[in-house]
């Protein structure tokens, strides 16, 4: 990584880091120590780095944002509007710290809770998964998250268990000028089925930094639906890394919605590590004003008969800047891979900007792969058609914009969340 001018942010975090060893858990202490060692040798990325060339995070480099502190002032009525009708199991984290009084756990067939509480009873399985997929060797944000690892959402779907109700993990930001480290680990044992909603929200407009890491491991024939919602303060910085490992005939379905943050970056790395694994990845970025939202994905096929389908959409208004970089890798032994990727982008103003780069890297000869990208404005013929049916130009534009985004929203399997997000998209796509 290239060196940046001004490293106050990293210096403040390095000075504030304390090991706080956990008795009899040398593996976790060692993991955290290795991560802080990696932080000390890395720099924040700049636009000179190929993977960051469209995303300028230089405003971050001079912010002395120390780690957040526990805050117990939040009450259940303050966040009740975030609750979903279908959810019986809910984990709530405030500025990165687990809140027992705001959470609710009701399913005895499910292993769910805060990381420190499960270390004594599930140390073996946690050691084999935690920090094993989201690698921090070349990623300073993942290294920081692992170094400051303390609280975290842990969900384990037992073997051959179908968890019908969705699990809602809510990460709430309340403090100004701090950095929080949300952490989430989902383990689906063989034959299990589960739905996870990962939700990032702010209760007020404020400047802060969220550095999130999520790891998902699905064993043979396991299935997971993963809905990720990012609706943070438009003054915030949001950096997220999600790593997914898929075993034989497992299936991972992801829907990611990005609306908030001044600058956001979401890295999604999906590895199909065994035969017949499948993934479906859908994303929607909806930004305006001066927001910058960067999405990087990598789908790595390493075994035969894998299937992946991806559709990512961006809607950018005002002077907003959206970035999408989607890479699909088909390795030499991954014969009979079936993969498709689509990037569709809508500009609502002449000053909005989208940079999109779909990529295919194919090293096998018996495959079926396709990709494509479009960037444009609303189709004048479609607007004319709607106007000929009695709609005003404003109403026609609003309807077409909403329909463009609603296609992704409609793939969310949780009805109350789908309705909530559809209303948000409808309100945000209303032109003046």
C-alpha cells in the first residue's frame, strides 16, 4: 500500500491499543497481537493503490478518532422503530459494544450471543472459524478490527436445523468522533438453513468511523440468506469487509443495500471451496449529495460445478460518486462453472458519477460465464410513454427511478424489512 501524508488516525489507534489478555485463550490473544503487528507495518490506502484509485479516503488520515467506549444510556423505546415483525432473535450492539438489555434471544435450537459469553462453551469451534476467512495480512482495516476485537455477534446454526425466523443483528452508532469495530460471525453447520439481517444505523447525524468485519462459513448442504443494510449518518465513514467460505453444495444468497455514510467501502469476498457450491449476490447503492460509495466484490470458483449470479445496481444523484468493482475468478480445476455478473447504473444528474469495472479471470476451458455493465440516465422513451398515459414528467421520472431500485429490494425475503426499505427508496428517489 502507498504511504499517505498524515497518519494521525492510525497513530492514535496504535497508542490506544491495549491487549487485555483473556485467561486460557492464548489463541485469541495471539490473533489480536498478530493483527496489531500487521497494523504497525501498514499504511492507509490512497488513490495511488489500484484497488482504491476511485476512492479518496484522505479526509480520514488526520482524524484523531479513538475507539468508542461503552454507553448504557440507550433504552428499548429509543430503537423500537428498528425492530422487525418477523424477528424473535435480536442482537444489539451500541457503538460496537453488546447491549444485553436491548437484545432478545428466544430460539433454544440456535447458538447465538455475544462473543465473550460464548468463549468458554464454544472455544473450539470459534477458534477454527474466527479470523480465518477475513484475512488481515494486506488489509489495514481488517487488521485494526481484529486487533481491537472484543464484543461480536456469533450465530451458529446446528447441523440439519432449519431456523425459520430471521436473526437481526443491529449495530447502532451514537457517539461522535470515535471508531467502533462491529464484528459478526455466522457458522452454518451441514444441512442447516438460516437468514441473517446485518443492520448498520445511526440515531443522529454525526461524524464517526465504523470498521466492520463479517465472516460466514457454510458447511456441506448448508443454506444462508444474508441481508446487509448500511444506513449510517451521511457524515460518517463506513469500512466493511465480509468474507464467505462455501463448502460442498452449500448455497449463499446475499442482498446488500447501501444508503448512508459520507464515504463507504464494502469488500465482499466469496470463496466456493468445494464442488457444486452456489451463491447469488445482489446489491443496490442509493446515494446523493456528496456521498461516495465503493463496492468491491470477488467470487472465487476453485472447484467444479460451481454456480454464481450477481447483479449490482447504483443510483447516484447530485454530485455523488458510486464505484463498483466485481471480480469473478474461475481457477484451472473449476470446470463446468456457471457464472454471470451484471452492473447497471443510473445517473440522476449531470454531475453524478459512476465508475464500474466488472472482471472475469477464467483459467478453465469448460465454463459458462458472462458479464456486462451499463451506465446511463433515464430513458426518454420510457418517460414519454408514461407521460402519454397521463403522468407528469416528474411522476414518470420518480416511478422509473423507484422501479430501478425496487428490483433489488424485492429480493429481500423478510416482508416487513422489504416494505420499510421500499418506502425509504421511494422517498429518496422523489425528485424536487
